[in-house]
C-alpha cells in the first residue's frame, strides 16, 4: 500500500487536491449541531462530537442509518435538504483551520497546481471559498451537482481528465477514510488530517499517513516536477 510522506519534499508533487469540509473548513461543531436538531426532532439520541466522528462516513446513507435516521422511510434527498437548511445559515461563522492559508501559499510558491474536490454541492462550495478569500489559490473547484454528499470518485476522474493531471505526481489531502479510497481509485498519494470529521483511530486504520492537522504537514516547498 502506497503512503504519502507527512513532510512533502520539494519537487515531489505537481498537483495538490484538497478535500474541503473538515480539511480546509472548520465546520465540525456546526455539522454536529445541525444533525442533532434532526435527531431531536425525531426523538432520537443526540450525538457528541466524539460519537459523531466515530460514525460519520461514506456512503452517507449508511451513516444516517447508524445514527438512527432511516432513508428507507425518508428519502436521502429530503434528509439532505433538511440538514442543509440547518447547516447553511451557520456556515458564515466557520473559519479556515489553522495552517491552511500558509499551506496553500507554500504549495503555490513551490509551483504546484491546487484544486478542491468536495462532496459539497458545487455552487455552495464556490460561494464558501469566495467568502473565505482563498479562491486565488485554486486552479479549479470541483463539487457535486446535488446535496446528497455521495462518492467523490467519479468527480475526481472528471477533475483529472479536465485538468490533465498526472495522478502519480498528485497528492490528495483529506480528513476521512473515503479520501483514502478516492486517492486509491484515482492512483494518487494521500495524507489524512485528524482534525475533521473522523477520529484519528479510524484514519490510522486505513494504513495511510495521518497527521494531526494541516499545519502539522510542515511543508518545506513543493515545485512542479
């Protein structure tokens, strides 16, 4: 199994692909608050942050079932729309994780192209990146066409084809085991950060490199190969 280094070296990657929620955007508390409203409305037990991080994953339908929501009785589209009605108003208070802006600057100064690949609906994704004033760092922003947050693999393949990316010279940075699955499917390296939507224990179970935060990457410099 290939593993990405925790300290990317100069010249190693010509492309860096970022996950967004839980990797760039610190929205963990907002997500837990939002889903707890859904659970409370159905008289279901609410989640602690730790419990959420032990259960969240892809496919989202399986996660919904694990917390007591039933996509068999309520459609994924309806559950997702309800969640986003609760979540979106709070996004304005969500900030970048510490170290993200510095990492974006370092990758850019080293000559790497940077992209976002997210399970968030693309219009909302682009508006949020604009609000955070980091659009200038990205050569492309790839989200989904809907709000149901399913697999990013097919969108990742479109990104590779659209942007003529060499997977063997690309690094994906994410915060879930699904990001490791995406990297494997796309043939690229991955580093997982343990600050977001899954616990460090679950990330380490993937066998991939795990760091505590984006800041812990301690990037020296990355230049175009």
